C-alpha cells in the first residue's frame, strides 16, 4: 500500500499589489497554519519519500514550514505544478519512482481539490469525510490517501481517503 499526501499551500498575502501571483508569500495566518500542520504531520508520522512542490513562493514557504521532514525526502520543485489542472497533477504523480512508499504533493486549487475528488471516486461519495472534502479544500489543508496501485497506474477512484485535516481542525489554529 502506498500513501499520497495532498497539501494545499497555506494562506497567502495579497498585501503587495505589485507582486505577481507566483511571487505572493504566506501571510502571518498562513505561516501559523503551516507550522501547526507540520506539527500534526509529525505527530501522525507522515514522512514522505518524495515531495513534489509547485515553484510558487507560497508553496515553497509551506514546504519550508514542514522542515525538517524525517528521512530527508527527495524534493522536486516543478513549474508545471503552478496552478495546474488535476490531470497534470495526476500525470506528475504517475511519474514518481515506484520505489516511493509515500508522496507529498504541495500545490494549488482548483487543481488539487479536483484531483482529491477524482481520486476518491464515486464509490466513496457517501462517507462524511469525503462529503466534507467535496465541499471545500481550504488553504493549508491536507488530504491523506491510501493507494493500492502502482504510481504509474494511479487514476480516478484510485485512492481511499484516510483523513482530511484543515488548519481550523488543529488545536493550535482553533484558538
């Protein structure tokens, strides 16, 4: 069984109107949420072998907040993940080495949300967790999937949603 972790970048800042979207940093709330999610991930022993991350500043800062990641994963920064549709994200996951047990993908909506929904497939539609996921994929949220197939065979309905965590679910952020 393989593990797939889909993490949406944390909340970004719109304060500097002259910055391109790609260059927008995390805001203070986003930094706190990313740190809280990192702590929860460590507590759950979620340590990926491979990290695929969009080249946008906010995704890279979200990754920085997760450091150190146990096991020193292979990190691939990819321009192609920036605002990518779910099919592109899926193609990048299909190219992951089959030796990888766990993969973390840090990217953007709507592509990340659409990918998560595609992976759950119609068969899981009745679960409360999938229902919650279908409603929204807030910034800083993490979806963990169990994947039975090889990475190259990953497709629609190919993941079982194990957990869906939003920053507001974490005690550090709920206060």
